[in-house]
C-alpha cells in the first residue's frame, strides 16, 4: 500500500510540469493605441529598397528585429539575385533614414553606406530560432 501511494505521488509530481508546459500563456487586457499620422507600418518597410546618398540601390529591408517590445534593428539583404547569394546584415534603426515621398506616394530608405560596405559587414544568418 505504501509503495502504491509513493508511486502515485511520484507520477503526479512528474506530470505537473508537463501539464504546465502545455498550458496557454497568461493574457492581459489590451491597451488600445491611436496611430500617429507620421507612423510607419511594418508592411511599408519589409521589401523596401534602400539607397545610398547617390540614390544607388544598395539593399532591401527583409525583416524587423523586435526585442522587449521595441524595434531594435532591421535585417538588410545585400546583393544576390532572385534570392541566390544574398548576404544579410543587421543594422540599428538609426542607421536608415526613413521618409515618405508625398509626390511619388512611396516610402524611401537611405543608408550612409555603399553596397560593398554592407557586403563586408558581419553577416546575419537565419538559423537556430531565427530559421525561416
């Protein structure tokens, strides 16, 4: 009888963490936000060509880096053709000047670097938890 009680307690203790891992994360009530007219939405950024100061296309914004609820960087694709040979680099948001060209009705992104400088930068790889 004593073994049965100990075995049951052990099974319950081992099953507890497994059940907790499958539970939904706690939720909080949403806080609603108004969107300022000068805000930029992510769909305006992803796929946006980046030019240098001479208006040469040097890359494209491929992804956004969000850490602790803040935009902390852009993943920029440099070089390649049709997805082959692309080199990805991570840059801080302040590295890219964003603006809306009202006459052309499109967003612009300018970086103070050449394509060669971006290609020489440390590469970001989509692997581990970032694997697509």
